[in-house]
C-alpha cells in the first residue's frame, strides 16, 4: 500500500451507504490518490465497480477476504 492510500472500513453498512461514503471520500482526495475499502455487504463489490466506471476512477483491486471484501480504488481526474 502506498503512502497516499487511505483506508475506509465500511463493514456493517448495507447498500447504498458503502457507495455514498466511498463517493464522499473520493471527492476529498487528490487525483491519483488511492482508497482501500473494507466491506461485508454482498452487493458492494459490484456497486463499487460501477461507481468507478461511471465516475472515471480506476479499480485497482477487488478481492474476497475472510471478513468480506477488499477494494482498492485510484481517484480519477477531476471532472
């Protein structure tokens, strides 16, 4: 994980909260900064991938973990 990576623990939250909180966190980051997300909502991985596609962000990692799911997103350019 680079020094520009921030972590957001969204475990225990259900749709649409993980996406809403991720969108807010990404808006506060500089382009190119990374955000690591921990979720346990089964819909979150697909929802976060869609957020990246629509928002111009880069999905760097999406993997299952023992506690749920881990996603890493790189903030896209300011639109």
